[in-house]
């Protein structure tokens, strides 16, 4: 089992920045790919960004150039640096890890005011 705990969400004005963190514990050895997803009110959950064990990254078109995903394997922590935030970025953000199965965190709310 892998446990994921997100932090760093909050309320920010449009154009501002936030950094989300996701700390993993448990059977970390089994985890390779990690990522961030989000669910906006009334919408389906969507991919934000992923990062592989080699560091290869992938971003949704809507966040390219604004968000940066990174991981610190020594700290078992995944990050999402979010810059130039827009009201459309308002959502619950979830950390995801792919190991023996797919693991999810509990989510952290990000609200961007106009």
C-alpha cells in the first residue's frame, strides 16, 4: 500500500502562484509514475501533469508553460508549481501514484479568484 497526502492548496488571486506537495509513504519501492489530476465543479477529473521515474514529464495543454511538476525521491515528495493561475484552474487537485495499483490522495482545494 502507498499513502499519499497533499498539501499547499488555498485561495489565490488570478495571476498568483501556489505550490502543491504530495508526500508518499508505505510501499514506495513499487511506485514509478506519479502525477497530478484535478476535478473542477461539475466537470470530470482531468490530467494536469505526470512525471516518470526517469523524470520525463507530460502536461495538459491548458497548463503548459504555467505549471511545473517535479519530484524529490529522497523525500518521497511530488510537487506541482503553479504560476499565472487563472480562475479556470479552480479545482480539487489530486496526487496520483502508479505502482502495484493506482493510488490517490485525498485532494487539496485550489481556488483562484478573478
